[in-house]
C-alpha cells in the first residue's frame, strides 16, 4: 500500500484537504491539486508534507501536463484518483448566465473525464486502480438555484457507473461518494438562519465533518474493496436515503 500513489483534485481545502490527509496518514503517497490560493497551498504542504500542484482541471491538456509532472516527481503512475474539486455559481435559471453554467459543468463534471482519461491507461496496464468521484446530495435531491451544480453532480453518478463497467475487468473500481452538507469554507458564506433550516432537515441533527467523508473514501480505495464498484456511498446524515 505504501507504494500506491494517490492524487486528490482540490485536495488542499475543505473535504479535499481531509481526504488528502487521511490518505497520507494511511501510508499512501499523496499529491493534491489546487486552482488558486498559492499561500494556502504552501501552508498546507508545510504543515502536512503533502506535495501540491496547481493546474486547471477543466483543461484536458493541463491535466495531461500536470499528471506527467506528478508521475515524474513520484516515480510512478497514479494508482488512486479522487475527483473531488468543485465550484458553485448559484443562480435561478431565469437569471443564470451561460458562463455560470459552463464553468460549473466543466469544473465539476468534465474534469472527471479529463483526470480519469489521463490516468486510466496506467491503471489498465497495472491491473489495479481506484477512482472515487465526489458528488453531492444536491445531485440526488436537486436544489433551488443550482441547476448547473445539480446537473454536474448528478452526471457524476452516470459517469461512475459506466466507467465502472468498462474498467472492472482490469482490476479498477470506480465509485462515488455523495456528501450532504459538510462544515467547510463553502458553507461559511451561508446565512445562519439558512444553516438552521438545513440542519433541521438532517435526521442526525448536525452538519457533517470533512473527516467523515474522507473515511468513506479511505474505505473505497483500499485493496480489500475490490468487489465494490459502480456504487454511491452517501454521507449525508440521513438527509437523503435511496
């Protein structure tokens, strides 16, 4: 396991940060990507020892170059890919600009193709691979003002199942983790009264912790999880039950 190389997109903040740390603490070699906040990335690397790399995951060619850089630095291909990075550009449909739609779809969904396409050949050759795509409860429930975000996160479920079928014979599992409302920076801009409304709809009566999502990811990437593929593991406190 110590030789497994894991790459986490959006891996320096929020849920991604927790995933990067959990993998690192479990003995994996971890690389984390980020899109902005160079200062935060440097602090993250200094505090954790986890290498960070900056590129635009919505750009296929940038992903090719970025993964090649990681592969060279780590001395091997990517064995575990966590497609975590995501953004929001919320607005009701009648007010949503095309750019808000396109940017969210490209960053949250197309990036899953970009990154998976770049690493899949190494996984096929090695006959081992773990891909975990981070979706959202709002891709299952839908949410006002998030047609772009909901569409991207719902698309991840179809992407996951289809790729799981393609890759299974090569020892590659592909699964999704669907977090509910997690206490991260993304929620800090939400009004307190709205947070209270959200919590009221969560059976366990609280927001989730990033570490709880990371635990689910750690379970799915383990060698022992080879018989689990094409599945969605929801971490939402009972807010949505399939």
